[in-house]
C-alpha cells in the first residue's frame, strides 16, 4: 500500500516584474539583486485574479496530466499564506470554481513549506486507501502582501501556483517518506503583523504598512541553510539514503545562495539541483511545487528516479520528502 503522484501542474501569471522595473521603484540595482539572491524577474498576478484563480489553473493542468476526471477527486488541500479572504478557505473557493461538491476541503498555513506539508497530509489520507485521489494545491499571491517601498523584501517575492494529484497506490514507490518540522519561537523573524485577531485592520495598521510581510533577512538566511540541510539529513538517515542515490534535489527557491549552501553541505552537485529562481523569485508554498512540475515537464525526472524535495519558511517551518517517481514519461 502506498501513495503516489499521478499528475502535476503549475500556473504562472503573464505579467513580469523585472529587476529593471524594481530599480525604478526602490533604491536597488539588478547587480545587487542577482548577486545577493539569483533573481532576475518574478510574475505578478493581474488585479482581477487572486490565489484561488491561480490555484484553479494549476489544478486543471494537474487533473489533465493525471488523466482523471475532476469528479474523482475526494479532497482538496490548499497550502497558502495569501488566502483569498480569512474565510471560507481557498480550498473551498477552488472546489466551487472547479465545479466540485460534497468533498473535504481545507487550507494549511505553513508558508513556503506548505506544498510538502500538503503532500504529506495527502499521503497519510491515501496510504491506507481511505481516500483514493487528493488534489494538493499551493497558490500564492505574494505581491498582495509585499511592501513595494521596502527594498529588503520586495525584490524577493512573486506569484504563482502549483498542483499535484496524490493517489492511493498498490506499491510502496511514490511518496516514500516526509519529515516535517517547525520552531514557533522564531515566528517574529518572518510575519505579517496585522489583519488577524491580534491586530485587526484599522486606518493605523494600513498607514503603518502592517499588512505587509516583514522579515529579518540575514537571521532567516542562516537558519534556512541549517534547517534545510538538517531536514535532508534526517530523511536520508531514516531511509538509509546517501546523496549519490538522489537523481534530483528540488529545494525551495528563496535565494540562490541558500540553495548553493544546502547543496554544498549535503554533498549534492549543483547539476542535480533544480533551480528556477531567476524566473520567479520566491513564491512561498508554490515554489517547490512549480519546480517539481517544471522538472517533470523538462525531462529532468524519469520513472524510477529518487527525488528529494526540501523547503523552509515562516513559522518557522521546514519540510523534506523522498519520492520514488513512478509515473511513465
Ligand atoms: N538592494 C540593494 N541593497 C539592499 C537591498 C536591495 N534590494 N536589500 C538590502 N540591501 C542592503 C541592506 O540595506 C544592507 O545595507 P547596509 O549594509 O548598508 O545596512 C545590505 O544590503 C546587506 O543587507 P543584508 O540583509 O545583510 O543582505 P543579505 O546578504 O542578507 O541579503 C536577503 C538579504 C536577500 C533578504 C537574504 O538575507 C535572504 O535571502 N534571506 C532569507 C530569505 C528567506 O529565505 N525567506 C524565507 C522564505 S519567505 C516566506 O516564508 C514567505
């Protein structure tokens, strides 16, 4: 008995925000952004779109890729920190937009780790056959919580969505194992101060820019490298896997220097690391999902390959998983 990914999809809005565009908005330079982060451009969703719209487009592609009919889906899990509204859940909104009814739908809030958390939840639900097919979505409109007067965060973030269909399977390949971790004591390093029950929206919260993401970048950077390396180490150890057994490492795309630091500390050569940060920046939960879909579509993952995904984000949270890819090319 096991759980496997039978289809993936992703959606990136058309509008591109380049480093040259940002040079006109804040005191920054293409040279600083590329050298310090590896990002050249990011996607920004149009005014009439929200996270659920991005998620629906990614979901439609995953359903098509899986070769199933939408009404076979028994549960929708949506990972997002930029939900359409406080409630109902973005998963319920996506359910309605997909024309589905009467299935379990809920959101999870694990920031950049959300897609791997969602895959692990789907694995738990499908492993024993209680649920047969689950749609996992990561959808983020990070541009809606970005302060475009704050050069230390606005150069990093972008919008996008990814989806995967997780299915019950008769064999033990597929999603083999996941490791999930968090440390709430670091919550104040990366957060949005207002808009929740602690500090509801007011004229003051708006004028003080408190509905935007705040981050202690260099503190987060150091913890990110350690937490991601340790998450990979833990999942390798308990599955008796070594770096050379991995066909592809798919890390969260927050900063090329974080990715290189993690690869170096794990002894994984950069040729075996999937990187698309230059095109999209950090799309929070959507980053590893989009990377997985692009890696599959680009022929970087084949049947039988062992793939390791790893992520890190607000919470602070971190997560890794091991997937023996068993979908035909
Ligand atoms: N352009 C030019 N200069 C800048 C910019 C910019 N866009 N941003 C910051 N600087 C300046 C700073 O003001 C500082 O100047 P000073 O020395 O005169 O004070 C200098 O550059 C160095 O600043 P640092 O913050 O130390 O720069 P650092 O090398 O750490 O890079 C960065 C900053 C890119 C934010 C990095 O710390 C990072 O990537 N952090 C981790 C981000 C991350 O992983 N987030 C988690 C996921 S997000 C989520 O979960 C939603």
